[in-house]
C-alpha cells in the first residue's frame, strides 16, 4: 500500500459527502478488504439515501426507510464512522486535515470529495417566496409533498429530467401543470430530438402544458407574499400557486477551489479519479473526468457514474488498479415511461429512430457511422444489449446494425459467439 493510499498515520480515508457516491465508496472499500478507518462527513441529517425516488415514488409515499441505502447496522458492522449532520468547511492539504463547521479537525491519509451538486437558482426576483420549491434532498421532497396536499396550479421552471419526472407525478395526481423550458426542446442536453418529441407528446397526453423556447423572466408576488404567477420572456403570464424550480445543478466545488485544486465545471481528476494532489480523489456529480472515448473533461450527473467511480477509487486505494472506462448509462422514469440511455450521444451527427408496438421506442445515435448511444423507451432488454455492444473495444457501425435490422439483442449475441 502506497503512502497516498492507506493508513500512513492511522487517519485512514475521509469522505466528504454522504450521498450516492460517498456511500458506495465506503461500502466498496470494505468489500475490497480495506481495513483502515473510514469516516464520512455529510451535511444532510441521517443515513445516506437514494435521490432518484425523490422525484418519483418518494414524492407519493414519503417513506424514508424505503430509500435509505443501508440501515444503521451496516455502518456499525463495517466500522464506518458517519458524521451527520456535519459540514466540512476547509481543507488543509499540507496538514492533511478537514475542518468542520462545529470546530472539529479530522485528519486523513486519503481524502475523497463526494460533495455532489446543488440546484441552480436563476437570477429572477421572487424565487425566494414560500411556495417556490426545489428538489434535491429528502427534506425538499417532504416540503413538496406537503404542498401537493391540495389541488395546485403549478409552473415547473425547467424541462429537464427532474422537472418532467415531477410533472408526471403532479399531473397524474390531478394538479394543473405547466412546464416552461427556455430551450427549443425537452431534455435537450441529454437526449436526441426524437426522444424530446416523444416525451413532449407523452406529457401533453397526461394533461401537462409544455411551453418551449421562452424562459421564465419574472415571478409575480401576491398580497400574502407568495408567488401568484410566472412571467415568461415573451411576455406571457402564467398564473400559479406553486412553482418548482428545476433549472439544472452546479457542482459543489468550493472546498476544492479554496484548497487550490484544479476545477473546470467540476473538480478535475484523471482517469483513476485522482486530483492533482496524490492524497485527494473526487467522484460523482462534483467531478470532471476525462471521457474515455474522446478524452475531453466531462461531468455526469447519474447514480451509475457516481457508483462506478466509487468502485474505481476503492480498487485504487486497495492497490488494485482500475480506470474509468465503463459505458455510461442513465434512466428516467416519467409516468409509466422508462427512458434508458446507454452511451453518450454528445456529438452525434445522425439519429435513427425506430418505433415498435405500443410505447416501445428506440433511437440509435451515430457519429461518422459509429454507434455512440442508444436511447430506449420501455425496452429494458434492448438497453442491456446496447450496453453490451458499447462495451466492446471494436466499434459497432450503422452497417452492422442495418444488417441485423437493428436487432440489438441478436447482434450482441452473434458478436459474443464470434469472439467467444
Ligand atoms: C430528484 C432527483 C432525481 C434523480 N433521478 C435520477 C435518476 O433517475 N437516475 C440517475 O442516474 N440519477 C438521478 N439523479 C441524480 C443522482 O441522484 C446523482 O447523480 C447522484 O446522487 C450523485 O451522487 P453524489 O454522491 O455525487 O452526490 P449526492 O448524492 O448529491 O451527494 C453529495 C452529498 O454531499 C453533501 N455535501 C456537499 N458539500 C458538503 C460539505 N462541504 N460537507 C459535508 N457534506 C457536503 C451534500 O449535501 C450531499 O448530501 C437524481 C437526482 C435528483 C436530485
């Protein structure tokens, strides 16, 4: 074990952030046989939990135990020290300590920044009103659920995954919902135009009004100091008694910046998730890492990325080298539609959309004839086959797919048999 890795001074590994990635790292370290001490510092109260259900089932049911990643006993049994709620406020890279808000000084041999991201708040006056909500934490979801207790007229600012997942829940619950998206289509940062269009039609069929191409420019505050309307950039007024702000996130990089670490839309790491400081790694939503295909820095906001990165760090810290070459994948549940994305479609120059029976749809995304990503709606088998194909070192081409009439499962099976 190298000095950067282990228990040189007996301080072990300190993880800042008790979200998906922080939890996964602590669990993987024990699975990989790490025997030093593990301390997790997290500013949210309670046990680590999953965020995806916050905009789906948890919004309806509100059972915290159902979304906790592990029960209390797991941390005791695995000797993982959980310091929650506690906020890390400063790093001393020379002294290898983390200072906390309550005045603690925690020494580390290796530090992992798993600080996640926070919601972006656009510079629009009125967004501080009591009936303006956002959705990042379980307490945000609790507030939102309480707010949905009576029939509401809701404006969702932002037509990305979280805004749309929420819109599907709210519309199905009988609320009057309008989604406002400044871009020309829904989820534009992450999906093809064909998928955006399918989801626009899907949400409209649920009764949601979708407004594209004009952003929120102002919030009207009523006599009781609550928001009573949203004014759009084109002058349209949308009356409402509830607003959900879902306008994207910003990585939590302040600790890294103050400690002099490189930051470029995320804490910069190499393919092993190590920062320029050999005693500090970073992972998850707060991290900018080299895209294994293109080499440029990317930041992914997904459970899979945070979890894969945690596994890589755990292997490195237990002297089992491994680097970031997993195929990215993502899912979003909106009503009874499950969107799954295998690969990254960024830079695609051609899309081929295929519709199957009922609500089964696929979009193949190519760059110069090579498959970059496959987006599917309600096709879990095809999604798994796409991940298998994209994992291959040899590219999958449009010609190969055409030969197989876009049967992903068949092609994956044939190639597997060929290569053994
Ligand atoms: C509502 C919602 C729905 C989602 N749905 C999906 C989905 O369907 N599929 C999917 O793949 N992904 C989804 N995501 C994204 C996914 O949850 C995140 O990508 C994932 O949680 C990232 O893990 P992380 O550990 O990097 O960050 P997080 O899980 O955000 O954890 C970071 C933690 O660090 C804490 N922290 C920050 N700074 C400090 C500090 N200085 N001191 C102490 N603690 C600190 C934060 O408060 C937070 O608890 C969703 C996210 C949200 C909010």
